C-alpha cells in the first residue's frame, strides 16, 4: 500500500492543545458506536466521521488526535464482507499504523439461523489478532463451531490470547462446537473483568457437546468480577453451567458436568452475577438439578445477584417451578451481599405471590452475611 503524503507544514502552526480541543469538538458532533448498538446510519454520525477524516488530512500534527477518535471504535458490519476483508488485510501490512488506536472492536458476522452467510470472521482471526490494545470486544453471530480443531488451536485461541487488554467481552448469538472450545477461548483472556453471554450455544456438536476432556480444565480469568448469562436457546444454559464447574465427577472417560455445582471456577474475584433460567425451568426434574449446580459459597467477593427473566405469569407453564428456585439459590450464598434484583414478568401484582417471600426473608434474616444488604430491587414489565 503506497504511503500518503501529508501536506507540508509552512509558517506558524496552532499549539497542540488548540488542535486537540478542535478535534475533541468535532468528535462531539455525533454518536459513537457501542458494543451493543445497532449499525448507525444517522447523518450526524456520518458527518462526524467525514469531518474527523478531513481533520486527519489537514497536517501531520492533526493526525494522531483525529485517528484516536476515528479508529477508537471499529465496527465491522455483516453486510459488507469486502470491506471487512480489506480491513483485516490492512492489519497484516507492515505499513499499517492504526492498530494502536483501536480500543473497541465490534464484529457482526453475516449469519442468520436460516443461512450460513459469508463467515469472513473465521478466516480473518490471524489478522485481527494484531489488535492487541482492544479493551472492549463484542462479537455477534460468530460460527466458531465451523472452525476445524487444528485451525482453532492455531488461530482461534491465539486470537483471544492476543487480546491481552480486553476487560469487557460480549458474546451474542455465537455458536461453539463444544464447551471445551468456548472454555479454551475465555480462559486465555487474562485481563477479563466483565463477561456477557447472550443466546450463545456451547454444544453445537451433538456427540461431544455434553462432555469435556479428562485433563485438568484451564483456570478462568483471575480478574473476572461480573458474569451475565442467559438461557434463551435450547441447551445453552445447561452447557454454561457445565462450563463453570471445575472439579466434576468422571463418566465414560470424560468429565460429566451434570454432577458439578457452580463453584470457585468463577474465581474469588466475582462480585456480580446475573442469570436467567427460562429453559431450565421448562424441563421436568431439571430444577432440583439446577439448584444443585448453584453453589456460591466459594465466591467470597460476591455482592450482587440478579435473577433475570423471572416469568411467573400465565400462560407460562414453568412459572411454579421458576419461582421455587429463588430461595434455594440465595441459601448457597455466604459472602457479604449488598443487592438482590428480581426482574419479573407478571400479568398482575398477585403473580408475585408465587415467590415464597417468607422463605426469602427468613434466609436473609437467618445469616450474618446478609446484614450488609442495602437494596432489594423488584422490576417488572410495566404491568
């Protein structure tokens, strides 16, 4: 790629402080992408990008600050695979000078459940590994399950390992072949503090999805303080519960996670836990097993727990089972708690009676670790 000649600077120039202030004002013209936002096509967003580009071409002294905002957030869209491929190729060029500026990387794979899409992301993993300064990584719709095991070892795991600065990781609608594949990726994100997994399947391989290898499991990130999981896809929550385990029993030469409680695998650093059990409560006999999984006695730093998507209204058939597991989970906590949040879906206020509030209150009053409780939040769907 030929280098771009910058305009020569003649005569007096503006002080760097003034240049930075001007570019800061340009940045404030429009919105910036976030890890959860949809692609923004608003005119003020385009004006901001175009004006920052013009600033970058003004002179060499304007280039660093302009690039800081231009490339701080990189959003690779699923409907422009040519642009995504060109960007990944640019990263491997010795003339590329934008790598250090990228702090937020948002990747949306061109995948829908009805079609496979282009899947450019899997091929671009080696090039994207160069973005070692990324702090927030959001991946939507990735088909990691379609990566061959040898390619996953040589490109997939190194991609996550090179993201040494990532503190916030969002996986939405992604698919892994087995829990092992996901666990290998998460465990090498050494700076990870906040993990959010939405509608992500860990057991796409029906033969291997319910088993893990026999050798010791890799340790989770030591700084992981916030964990948010949901169960809005069949098999998803079951797989995640097995992933969190660390010392399961043995069955048929593999580690069987159906016997394993949630324990120290999430580390002593875990402060906030949010999860849903929509699919679990639909399975007869699964609720008692689920309550056995949830054992938070090793998470001595836990301060906040959120029960999301508590559907306790008609016509949801699992509403009675759903409400019953809440006290059981609270009894497993022995860390100094500050907040409990219940996000419920109800038709009438009377639906709240399905939760055994007497047992909840008895649990809170009966243990010393609950004396630090500051807030109990019950939020609903506005009904």
